[in-house]
C-alpha cells in the first residue's frame, strides 16, 4: 500500500509439487561492480581475465549450492568481493565503498526445459552457461530498501525526469521503440548530477558518465 492508497493484491496458491530441476541455465551480466565501469572492465592481461572469471564462477557455484527458483528473464544478484587491487582505482580505494557496490546482477536468458514457467536450479543438477551481457533495468530500490544517499532538493525536476523515463521501462512493444533524450541545464553546483543519480537509483537504471572533452 503506497502513500496514494493504491493497493496491489497478490494471490498465493500452493503448488501440487515442487518445480522440476533445470538441466540448463543460461545467464548474462546485467550489472558489474563500480570498479568495473568502462575501460577498467577490459582485462589488461589473460591472467587478470582468468582471475576475474574464476571469482565469478566460484560466486555462482556458491550461490547455487541451494535450490534457487527462477523463471526466464528473471534478474538475480550475487554479492562478490570485487577489487581490482589498483592503487589508482578510486572506487576500490574509497573509504566509503559500500557493500552494494560489490553486487553483480545477472539476467536469465534461457532455461531447459523451456516449457516450464518456473524451474529449480542447483549446481549439482544444472549446467550453468554465462553468455556475455544483456541490457536490462535493475530492480528499483523502491522494491528492496529505502533510498540511500543525498535526496535532491529539486523535487519538481525529479518528478518530471522520472515521469519521462518510467514509461520506457514498461515491457510493451511500444516501449521497446522509445529513445529518450533529456537535457538538464542549470548553474554549476545546482544539483543536476544528484537529480540524475537519484532518479536512476529509484528506477533501477544504470548511470554511465562521459566527459564531453573525451568525445
């Protein structure tokens, strides 16, 4: 029940029997930790690439030591200690580095047998295949926890920006064709970046920053 008194009714029904075990699970990266943004995700050597892959494999193996119930297109996350050990990596050396920054999200691309709506996944009975990356919104923090960080003072701007971006996240044939561009302008230090990061966090969107001088 929200502040506007809108009510969502959820009906629970018991299953006659547990879902079948998946014989195959294909997943793709959705979100990687902060120190893996842009250039730093490109491994500098085969050794580094193998180390990162081993970390991910071990984390997935541990996650699926118990049965997990998944459906196609589901998003699930795994907490992993992801540190590039670079002395010049700001996120890795930031004293305020949060545990949430070590959260890797994956999207279920396909499962076998494909005719089942829900399947159980366990490392001993399911073959797991990692198939690159997939663009997808993340579960917004409204569904997980309260907002963290600075709340912008520009509430009208927040509402306007959210109202523009939110329709593109609806899973419809029309929304898949949306291409939205928004120009925020204002004096330096007025809070443009804070507004963007806040709205993105609430909607479960990624933020990738580019310096126009580099383009």
